[in-house]
C-alpha cells in the first residue's frame, strides 16, 4: 500500500478516470449536521484565501483506493474502499456551484463539470468521475448531469445535500458578509487535504475496509492535549491528576472538556483558533519557551477553576443569582453556544470582582437582545462565531464591562437592529419562517412573561406550540373578514399571505389541534380559557382581521423594545482594544531619530490607516503620536493634538527628537520604521537595558543563572560543530579585547543575537560606533530577515538579494536606528562623517554574502561565517580590497598607509 497527502483537485483532475463505490459500502448518509460542519470549514478556508493569510489547509480525512477489476490502461477505474461519503459530498458541492453560476457564467460552469465531475468523451456509466452505489446512482447521476427534473430534485440524502449547498451559496451572496463563489470553489478543490491510500492489486480490500471502520476509537483533541500535558509532568503528574484533572473530568464529558479547553484559548486572546486545531494551538503556546512543571500545573488549575463556571452555562440551575440564572436559562433555550466566549468572560470577571451580579445580568441582557433582534429582523447568522470569539480581545478596557460590551455589540459592523427596524419587522416580516422553532417559541414565551401574570405558566412543564390565529390555510369566513380590510389593489388573499406568519398573528397554546382552521368565534372560546395573558387579549377582540393583527404587532413591538435593549448609535466599527494597547507600546518604544507612518502602524496592528489616525487624534497621552506621519514623511493635513496640553509645532518636536528633513520638507526616509521593524521593536522590549549597563549583567537571564552569552553558545552548539563553536568563542574573545564590545539582545523567545560594536578611528572624525550582527538560533544561523536561514554548511544562493535589517541590531551614538534595505554597492549613498556606515551586498566576485547589516558574511564556497568586510583590513597603502567599501569621512579619504615595519600610525584607528 502507498499513502500520500493530496488535494481533491489533484485526485480527480487530469486524465479520464472513474472512482467506483463498491456494493458493500453503505449508501450516502451524510445529514445536515455533517454538511454544516463541512460548509463552515469551507468558508473558513475561503476567508483565509481572501485575506492572503498563510495557514494550514483543512484535513478532511482519508480516501482508500484499490484497482477495480474493470480497470483499463486507457481508462483507470478505482474502487473507493473508504471515503466515499467525502468524495460524494464534495462532488455535490461542486455540482451546486456549477449550477449556481450556470446562467451568469456558462463557460465557468462547463469548466467545473469537465474538470471535476464528468469524463466528457465517455458515455453511459463511464461519463461520471464518481460512480456511487446502485441505490444512490440515479439521484447522483441526475444532479451531475443537470438540469434537474422536478422528480429528481426531491427525496434522499443526495438531493438533500445538493439542496443544502444551493441554499448556502445563495446565503453567501448576502451583502452583509459576501463570499466569492469561485473562492469557495478554490477552497474545496485546493484547501481540503486528503490522505490517499492506494492498495495494490493483490491486497484484500475487504480486510482493509474492516480494519479502517471496525477497530479503534478516534482520539479527541482533549485526549491528545491531556496526554501531552501529563507527559510534561514527570514529578507532579499524580498530584495534579488527583487534585484538578479527575474532579474536572467528573463534572464534564470529554466533549465538554474539549470545548472548555478551546474557550480557555479564546479567553487568552487567541480569537482565530478553531476547535479542531485546539491541540496544535495549545502545544505551540507551551513550546514557545522553556515551560516548567509549575506552568503546566497552573494551566490545569485555571482549567479546573473555569470548569465550575462552564458548568453554569451547561446547567443554568447551578447559578446562584436569580437574574443571571434567568438569562442563562433563556440563552440555553436559544441554544446560543456561540456566545460562550462572552458569557465565560462575564462570569470570570464577576468571580474576580470586576463586576457584580446585577451588572453581569445587564451585560447578558445585551447579548440576549443582540441575538433576538437579529433573528426577528432576519439578519444572517454567518458571522456570529467571529463576533463572539473576538469579543475577549475587543472589549474596551476604559469603561465598565457591561457598558463596554454594549458598545462593542453596537458597532456598525455588528448589525444589531435598532428600535425602528425591530418595530417594522415585527409588523411586516414572516417571523414564523425565520430562525429555529425553539427560538421563535422563546420570543413568544418572553413576550408572555412581560405581562407579569400573577399566576405565571410553568413553561417547562406546559406542552406549548405556536398557533396561527389567522390560519395558514384560510377558509371563506376568514377571507370575507380580510376583504373588509383590503385597500386599493390588495385582495383578501394578498393580506392573508402577507400577515399570516407575522408575529402579530402568532401565539402559544396547548390546544393547537383543537383550534385548527376554525372561524375566529370558535377560537375565541378556546383562547378565553387560556392561562396565557396574550391569548386572553386576543379573545377579547371582536374580530381578527388585518387591523387587529397590525395593532397587536405594534403592542408586541412596544414590549419587545422594552424587553430587549437597543444598540447605541454612532459607535463606529469594532476594533481590537488590545491592538491599541500594542500601538501605544510600540510608539513608546520608537528609537530616537525615527518616525513611522499611519500605514506601517496599521499594517503592524492589522487595522486600517484611517482607524489609526482617528484613534491617535482622539486619545490623549499616547507617547510619540506626533511621530506617525504620512507615507511621504509629512505631517498629515488632518493632524490635530489629542489635548491642548500636547500642543506645539510638530516639525520642531520631530527635529528635537532627531528626525531629519529633506529639502522638500519630508522626513528622511532612511529614518522610517516599517511595519516589520515595529514588530521587532516590540519583540525586544522585555529585555532592553540601558546602553551603559555592564555586559555581564546584561547577559543575565532566567532563574538558573544562565547568561545570554551562555545561551547563545548553547544554541550555536546545537547546530554546529565544536570547531565552529570554539572559533566563534575565540573571535568574540579577541573582539572584546580591544575597544570593542558585544551586545546580546533577545528579539524573540528562541532567538538571541550577538552584536559586535567597533569604534572607528580618529581618521573617521567624531567618535562613533559601527554595528554588525552575528545571530544564532536553534534552527541555525539567522539571515537578518526574521526567518531561519539555511543551515550554515549549505551554499547560500542569490548573493545580491536585498535583506531587511533588524532595527535592534543598529546603533549609532547610543541611539537605535531603523532598518534599512540592503542594495547593491553602486546604489549606496556616500557616508559622511558621524553617519553610520550603510550595509552592503557582496561584490559579485567576493564570494561572501553579508548577514544582518552586512555581516557576518558567509562564504559561498565553503559556507563558513566570515567577518563583515568593514572589519577586515585593507591592503597596506592601497584602496580596500575587492568587494570592501571604505567607511571614512565625507571625501571617503583613505587612511594613512602602514609605517615602516608594517605598523599603522596611531591616527589610523582600527580597520
């Protein structure tokens, strides 16, 4: 047997072939539950394609194939031993896309059919690339051939799956959250991975099928993570298991425990993680640093604490506060699992004392209102997962929690209907045809409770269903009553169709079958004896026509507006509050003599330039806000100080901060800090120290006393020979023996640099430092661009490729300078006195590729690290050797030649 990872497109595209589902396979059996999950995964992958994010494709499962006895050399046929449900579903999804675009783009529809669904030049059964079992074959063939007949379009799971995808494609065109249908096609064909296992002709396919389907249980994400956690607890595992894990396992099922672990990640700010990627995401978080047993125990202890809170979402009766308990009951009845991140956040804040129970209940009322108003007003639910999963990271930090949640849900891009829209939809929208039945029932139940009847109905015990007072099928008496209200071109039938499913015509009753389609007089008698207040009010009216239905709709709208609070107006779009914290942090870390742009800061934050500008203008006290300029390096025409105390001439402030300006009035582009540079600034801030601090003290890190120098060499030794490590030690020792020093900043959890600084001689003018970086990493040498370089022993390609310079590695006169792009030697400007030397690319004949800021270079011939050219000697009495650029004053004067005996004069400085 052979196994390889593949894509759906690679599996079925290309030459004419067929995949046959054998007789012993079950018929197609996927229901809407599996289809919804697959559709969610497809949309997620389509969004990743749209955003350009690099993320792993979604693993769909395995497909086991074996050569068919009917196989031909010119027309391969394969038996689908396992995976027919997946292949059938994907084929039906593509057939739905084909038919969805057929009218507008017939050429694209034909392309989809020929690439994935049919063998164009084959007839009969060979015409189809996938041939299901005999029971499914007629239905499947009808949908693949198209167009459908009325008989073929109904009945069976195949037709249901095709219909599901057609509906979802229509929903995907909703203007509130539009999806590109061809992006969806691309997600299906190129973002869903399969493991294709191909058996040889002599393999027993029945035994393979039996082994795959009848043995073993699939490990859940919770199982994988539990095993990983306790593997990392060699000495405290038993104590942690008995104290925290076993009690947690006793109160939550395995599925609930998995959901809790996912919620923990979301509460910690990971708003993009999918539940099926829980194990990989949590493992990655633990492995970013040297995690200890104490940290693993702390995570499990926090999980245990959250488990008790999570139980209240699953079992609201365990909540002690009556008001909070009532909200949890209603959200549970709504089946609002999508709101769990927000609810867990509220319960945790309350437990920590951040808000009391009354504020918690108020915050939950906003969540309930958000869901109910959107359902009544027919707002699609596509993006609810994203709304609530992002909430822990977006909640404003400068207002009370309930107010912040109200503000966040009121953002323009959250589509929370206001009072006017709610009233209009209650009057006109077919409420009975939208949402789920239990959600419609809960809305009516809540409206009934608002009457505050002295003897309220026990809704949990009562067997209530939704009743149409004006029947869905109206008889003559009903139509005669409606004709009395018909105005203009409206007929009684028009009014019936328009009003029968509106909220004003609906109620709850336990005698639905008795009410049936009876005339209103008969229904009055039955409703009069009801224990529900709203039924008694209906029975008290003299007739039930269009006017009465609309009048009741208005009354219910008044109650709905009172029950479910309205959104705030003028909030704008929701932004990540933690992004602004990060913006404040990175602006405060801007080195002296640098500036950044609105676009760079926005790209770093994942926001928009306009949003960045608005935030800086409206937020007093943000350090260095005036050093954010336009992309041309000019002060924005719309710039304003956030408070009068911060006023003053912006350009004067910038000059005082060391920012230079060109003749056209723009800030020096060489001092610009790009989005990548901003990321490196923040990455290094936790270990930044004053420039004058002692090197030995600067190197100290961690509780074990290991210095950064020790860690640098330990990481170097993990990937290089002892000879190389020894040579680097000798080099550094010699380097620090003169008027030079080494800095070892940390620019990430696993990345340490070693930055040599050399003082130029007196011939260079003012006292100055020139810096180059030598970096080590567990993965090998660092190439200066923030990614692992190829292993040191390999030849490095593209010697002229430009590289970005980490800003943390550049210093001049004790100040940091932003990264600059490496260009060719001919592109480099002259170096003036007091200016930091520009980096270089290697000369074509030098055989050296520079590292960060030109060094340490690596030999293209032997892969050995070499000192940057600026640190090598020049030929006595002559110009620098080939590929080495002089780094002296304005005239680029040559330093004095060596004196007799080969010694340089003292004025020559170091070279």
